[in-house]
C-alpha cells in the first residue's frame, strides 16, 4: 500500500531533481524505523527514482527547554535507530549539535545533492516554523508526511470544541482510515541502491554522533550547551523501550485500566505518552497490538455514531477506555494545533472561558506563589507538592493529578495568563511528554477548553470547572503517593 495522498503535503515549488544522488528523509518527529508513513514515503520515492535513501536524524542544542533529560531520551532512540537501520541498506546519519548553531547548513548541504526531501508533519512546538523556513530555502521539493494518528490531520475540516463532537466525527469518518495503516517495516526487502559514503565536506564539517554519545555516557552530555540542571530520568527512551512498555501495559495493566486508571497508587496507566511524543512508537502500532489482543475486526464497529465514550469500538470496557485516550483525546489535541497557530495562547480559549476568567482575574487569591516556589514544590498543599516533585524527578505526573496540578496553578497565580505561562514552563521543562499537542490541550483544558461552564460561579475560577486537593483526597488513595514524593 502506498502512503495515502491525504497524508502528503508539498511545501514548496522547487522541483524534484532527478539528477540528485539520493532521497533524503529528514527525521524530526517520528523517530522510528517502523510503522512510519514518512519513512515509507521516502522509501517509495527512492524506489521510483532508483536512488539510495539517506536518513538524517539531527538533535539541536538550541531548542527551547533543551536539557539532559530530553536529550538523553532522544539519544536513546537514535541508538535504537542506528542498530535497526544498520542492515537495511540505507545511510543513517545521526547528528548531535555540539555547539549552538553548529548544525546550521547541514540540511541545505544534504538537500543540494538530493532528489527530494521528505520530512515529518508535526503540528506543534517549534517544528512547524522550522519546516516552513526550510521549505523557503531548499533547492528541491520538500514533502511533509502526516504519521501522527489514526485520523489524518486534514481529514477534519474544522476545530472541534468538545471531545463529544470530535468523538462523533471520528465515529462517522474514522473507519475509512482504519484500512490505511503504515507498513510495519517500510524498508523490508527494499533492495535500494546503497550509498557507501556521504561527501567528506559534509561529514567533516558535521560529524556523525559517536557511539559513546548514543550509548549514553554521562560525559557525552556534559559538554553540550543544554540545561544540565534538569537531569535525565530512569525512564529510557527509544523504540525498544517503547515496545517493552507497550507489552507491559497489555500483559499486566490493561484489564484494570477502566476501573483504576485515576488512582495514583495503582500502576495501571500505559505510560506510553513520552514514546508517542518523541515518535518512538506510533499510535497505529499501539492500536494494532491492542486490537489483536482483543480479537477485534473492523466489522465489530458500531454502525451508529452516538459520540459516546464506550461501545463504538466493540471491545472490552478497559480497551474502550484506553482507546478514548489514545484516539479521541490525543488526536483532539492534534486537531487544534495544526489548524490554529495560537493554540498555546490565552486568546485561543473558548469565548465563555475568556469572559469568565477575565471577569474574575482581579479576584483575591487565597495563596500566591512565585514560579520558583511552584517549581520547587514549596506550597501549603502536600498533594500538589507531591505531584510537582513527581514531575521534577520522573518527568511525569499521574494523569488525574495533572489536572489538579493545573487547577491549583490557576488559583495560586496573579492572572489566568500567568497561570497558562507557568503551566507551559513547568510542563515543557520537566515532562518527557511536554511540548506535545496533547500537553497543550491538557493545559488549556484547565482553563476551559473542551469543557463547559460549571456552577456555582466561584472566585478566581468563575464558571471554569473547579477542583480541590481535599476533594481529590476523598475520592482517591493518595497517602502513599504523598509520602513517596514528599520533599
């Protein structure tokens, strides 16, 4: 199967250079060698033109919030890719920028000798601006390919304002895309011409990352111009780790997911979010492996689109609950990010939320904390402090407590605009799955996105949904959680 046209977008008017030396796949978001429409498209181009395939996976030092934590996670994935691609007959070129801006010119130098450049269509963080800038400068055609989720980004023609409305749209339209999955191994039996080496003027100026860097030696990170105060976590990145985490979820956690996923002291969540964010695993792969366990076929789908959370897929309650997170909520975030450039700004919130938060912006706050106090978990609230410490130490917060974490920041900062800025700063700095459409939609949910007005109207919150640590402690088992992450 070829890559569906709806997932391919040509970004410039430059021609395909049939005289080029190779096809270049610029891997920037789907950092994996499997279940990847973008890599599949690059392989298709290489077959069409009978050219070698070069895969450039670069890691800049100057991206926002660059740190040991994020670098290490990406480097784990690069090490896996190096091993997997070694025998595939392609040229894998991992590059780690040793100094700020040292990588400038590398893409252009490779593109000058390429027939066409293929890259990833990721709608958030700095990547859209980076790709747009490249499209203006490259002398050959640049294609970006959407391998984000089950629903192609461009299959939805509007921004959805609620999970219910998006769920109904999925239930009416998704089945046609469930027969268009990426090839598990797009390079299997590729038989492409082999490129034995890249030009020396490229490899000498921009040397490939050494094995020690990819292997994770502490000294390898120490010399890079990144934030060393945000330490790497024990969670390893890469496709090998991602597949192990997926199997653990399916083997050990899935059966209790529906009933216990909101309990912080229950280990039933998938913990796949960082791997989905960095592209070490695809939503398609997760879906296939889950549905194979469920014995599912496309004929099990309900014929009526009711927009309900469960029942449409025709699988077990826990699988239905997980699919609502993997497909509905995850892809809802992608929906707004690719259609609105201001997805991370206060002005993008629903009008009712802007109005009520603005009306209460000057309300007295019960407590006010600085960014530094919040970052270090120094508030009066032990449960909130524990959630922040889990984020700082492990790069994650339990799913339910992440919502509470955000609601308290709204209550403890001087304005909703400051609350938004603080949530983005702390989440993107520490969370392994930060800087993602899902992260931005979760943060903006705190301020009313995808929600409705709630009563009674409260100070600070207005009609935005209220949450409290006291209520959470009554509903959830949190004593051991607080003890584990106490300062």
